[in-house]
C-alpha cells in the first residue's frame, strides 16, 4: 500500500504529483507517500499534541485544501509512530492524544532539512496540472454522489451522461 522514498528524484517526483497511480480514496491526488508523510505527521505532533482527526484537518489546511489524507492513511501511520517509539498516546475521551517522545524529537532533528523541504512544498500553490487533477477528482466524486443519491433516477443518470459527453466533445475540440 505505501511506497517509501528512495533518493532526491523520488522526493521531487512525489511532491510534484508525478507518481504512477496512488490516488487516495476519493480525496484527490496523493501528495506524498508514507515515507514522507511520517515526517510531516511527526512534525505536526511536535508542534502540539494532536488527535488523528486534527492531523487530517491540519494537513488539509496547510495544503490549501488541495490534499486531505484519508483516515486509512493517518491512523496506521500513527500506530507505526507509536511502535517506533516516536510518539506516545494517551486516552482523551474516546480518542487518543498523540505526543512526541524524545526519540521522535531526535528523529526530527536528524531529518530537519527533509522535513522543512516537505513542509515548504505543501505550502506552495498547485501548478496547473495539479489544478486539473483536483478538478477531475472533484468531478468524479460529484458524479458518483449524484448517481447514488437515493434511488437511481434514470432521467438524472441520463442528464449526467449527457453533460459528460458534452464535456468530452468540448475538450476534444480544443486546439
């Protein structure tokens, strides 16, 4: 499921969205893999103790809404960070509050340049290709929602098909 980083070219490719496949679960393109994600999540926890949901929302906010990791990406990563001894977790109602450990702080310090580069890349606006990709994901999600709203309505489905056919025709007609 997760790919790990191997070298600067891999980092550049992943951070610029030039990766093969790897879409999230209906949440847009994958911004980076678990290897890079672990550094970012650990940095967020170092800034202040956080719940998993807070991490998801913070990543969405820092990426300007262009990236929202799925819970299926964040919660296993938090478990891995716990297993590695980089964070500790305490019960906070029915949630877990994650706090960085001295081992986690040392890991971040050893990798400070890499962490800072990832965070800087997250704050940059999407390029034109990323914007098209985000629009495609938004369109896909909307079409699926409209097609599944309540009982399937044959007239609605035909309207959606007609709109999609027109869009294809219009895009093919571009010079």
